[in-house]
C-alpha cells in the first residue's frame, strides 16, 4: 500500500503546483493543499504499519522471508 500512498501524495503535490502556477480558483489550490497535507501522515502511517506487519509475520512464521 505504500507505493499507492506515495503516488497519491505525489499526485496532490503536482496538482498543487499546477493549480498554483496556473492561477486556478482558490478552492482548487486549497483542495490540492489539503490532499498533500493529509497524504504525508497517511503515507508515514502506512510505512510504520508495513514495518510492524513484516516484524509480526517474521515472529509468527520464521520461514517467511521478504525480499526487496
């Protein structure tokens, strides 16, 4: 899920940049900014969750190995 969260956060960052540079109406800039602001802690939450899930899986299933 982390790649999806990163992609969504990056999409909002690009949207913010484009709407700001294009001089779009304020509500579009605010929506893009809100998506970026909410995306950052959401992405960090998913990173921590995946790390903990990998640790729990290793404890319960020692034969399980995650390869990058």
